């Protein structure tokens, strides 16, 4: 099918923005500043639902901020959700995913810990992956503060945050430590070598471009090998110890095939996985709950999966 009406409306609005500068004529510092400012300028106002309690905290091991959302329907002893926002490992914020986290808390009935992390290029890999794992460990240790079960934690990530969610699951398995019981990966970038065909099929014209992803990967990867499993989870040699997964992709997204390839590999490793491609949609659509019906539908599905697993 072609683009959905909601996706086309978003692209029409983006077309009104000023053209980007020529990166060949500006400094690397100016590049980063432009990317961050442009991403902030394209965000939409957030009008999140009410929840019972919101608490701003600090992850002690990393020093990074986090925000905890406790819904009215939370019951003592149920699990927790750790959420990682997107933004190419260089942009984004807890604030920009505030409405999604409120929505998820209310639909799942579980507290959500929305965790920030250090940004590239100032802090390249593995900084963000380290911070994500620290947030998972912190949540497990502090679960009792939210009347929750620290042995039942699910991780959710969108875009760059999905890479961090997958990496957290891989690291927990490698360490033989407490592991997430479920993972939700929303249009995840999982291969820093960019070998997926969707990078070619959807290279331009659909908000996120292949060139932009090349820039994001270069800043995040830095000098690290591109096949490190925590950087490129598709490079992980063995996925048999991974938790069940729900993977959401968008039809017109350069990252579409990364998520679908990972789903196939998880199935091959006998891991329970559900993969959903949202036809007609573009990257970042799930960040537009108020404007995109498919976003509300998908977050409702994620909440339902979490309610089944964690409550």
C-alpha cells in the first residue's frame, strides 16, 4: 500500500521546514548542534494522560536522569517497565516521550521507568549501552520502592532506544544475571553496517533517511567495531537466551528490515516473538500519539502485552 494519510500529513508539515545546511561547509560541532535543534523543532506538543504519581529520580550508577510513572491501576507485586527513548543516540529526551510513557503505564497497569542516557558523539559507544543496563539494574534493585516485583522487568525501546533495550537483554544473558522477562523493540536499528535492503528501498523521502542513519551510526559507534553485539544486536552469535519479544516496524522506514531480520533470528533461536509491520507508516510514527491513529493502536497493543506478562 502507499503512505497512510497520517504519514503523508506529517511529511507535508516537514516539507515546510528550512533546508538543512551543507555538512561539508560546517564544523562537526555545528553538525551536532544542527541535528539536535532540528530534532527538537520537529517534536510535537505533549499532552499526556494523568497518572497516579510521577517521580523524577537519578540512576546512581550512571548519574543519568529517569522519570517514574505509576498508574492508578498499579497493584502491589506486579512487574515494571524500563523505557528508552529514541533520537539516534545523540538527541531525544525523557520529556519527548512523556506522553507515550503515561499512555503505556495506564494501558499496562504497571509503573514505567523512563531512563535517559549519555549522548554521542561526546560519549560514543558503549556509554549509552552501559547507561541503559545501569537503568535496568537500578530498577530491579529499587522495585520495592514502587511496590513492584524486581524479578519481572520488561524493557521497551523506540528507535535508538530499541538498540539499547536489545543490548540490555544481550548483556544480562552474557552476565548470567537477572534478565528482562520481555522486550519490545519499536523500529529498531540493529545493524551498524547498514546491510538491510530497506536502507536502499526507503533511503529518502520518508522523514528518516539512510544518510541521516549513516551519520547517527558514525557518531554513536565511534572507533568501536561495527559488529559488536551490544552495538549491532544482529551480530550476536547466539540469541537462544533472549526473552520473548514484540517487534514493531514501519513499512516506509530505512530501519524496517533490521527489526524483521532480528525477529527471524529470534524465531530461529526458538525464542517466542511477535513481529508487526505497520503498513503505510514512517519512522517515528509512534511518537505522535495525538495525531496518528496507528500510534495509539500500537501503544495499546504494547500495553496489553505488558499487562499479560507483568500483572
